[in-house]
């Protein structure tokens, strides 16, 4: 049985007081976290205070990005050891917004993932096709390439730290969700791809999250699909009430 994950990607939203209020609100309703791994991903300046506020709860904290070098002259960047030193041992990598607006390509992502895994961090690696990919019927090829090009060198032990988030780009922040059937179809394909390249055991243990306009109203139906192991939630993770009801839907 794979434990479901519900992760909130706060993106470039909230001020410090708002972030603390949100984290505090999630922590207060602690009973809801049984049987579901809950993660929040605040922006860099809020990571440490959010970690502090969530101490003593089971809610994990992830960064939304990270640099591939351990340290050095990389103005504006943040390293794995910096994150670990403030209590953050998880990171989202390869989000489509990072790929699209910040030019992150397969080569960069491979390096980032390697560094995260060398530091025993949990990685939520995002994949997903654009609308034109889907319309051209190449969505399976695109997602397969995003997985094999970046993850094929990982050892079985490293895979234990990996989570994949399938986020069709056309569904992110658009209000347009993949149907539960479309999500299941792609998640099953991702699991098969991992089984072929890395083996059945790793594939069966891998958590694959769906992301893209998940809301309280559609979460349960999507999470009920056999290969959907939870969600990566953007907009709806910014309100404690909505995020908690999405967590509830994963139980
Ligand atoms: P959304 O974002 O839930 O606002 O569509 C999801 C994501 O980008 O992770």
C-alpha cells in the first residue's frame, strides 16, 4: 500500500504573516494528517519560520527549487546544504514554471536531482505535457522522455527518495483539470515506464501525484484512481480550509 501524499505548492504567493497563519491553521487540525503525508512548499524566505511553526507536527516542508552546486559564486541561488540547515529535506524540481520561465532543461534537472539525492533529500519531480503536445498526440512520448532522460541513471536506493508529480501544463492554474481517466491513464503509463527501466519493485513503490487545478470538489474522484497517489496542489493550497478538505479526500 503506497501512502498518499498531498503537497501544497505555495509558489510566489503570501507574505510572512500570511504564510505563518496558513501553516498554523494546518497544524491546528492535526488529526487530519493520519494516513496521508502532508507537505507544504513555501517560498525561500518563509522556509525556516514555517519549519519552526510546524515543529511537532507531521507536516513536511519542501523547497520549490534548488541549485545544483553545493555552494559557490551563484548569486541569488540556494543550495541543498542551505535548505538542510534550516530543516528542509524535500524539494520540488522540474516544475513546468521552472522549465518554461527559467529555462530549466533535462541536463540541469539531472544535476539538481543528483545533488538532492546525494543529500538524502526527498524529490518531487514534475513532468507533464503542454496543450499542443496533447493535441499532437505526443503526450506519452513527452512524459516518457522527461522521465527516462532525467532519471534513468538513478539507483534503486535513490528511487526510494523520488516522488513523481504528473502535471499537465494545460491544467495548471487554468481551472481545467485532467479527467480522472486521463490522470489514471498517464499515471499508469508512468509506472509502466519506471517498471521497464528500473524494475517492478521500484515502480510499485513509487508515489505518483497528480497536479493541475485540483480542488476540494474534484480531489476525491482523482485520488480514487489506482495509480494516483495524491496530489500537488497550487491555488487551492493557499487556503487552509480548502487544503484540509483536499487532504481529507486523500484519506
Ligand atoms: P494549480 O497548480 O493547482 O494552481 O493548478 C498546481 C501546480 O502548479 O503545482
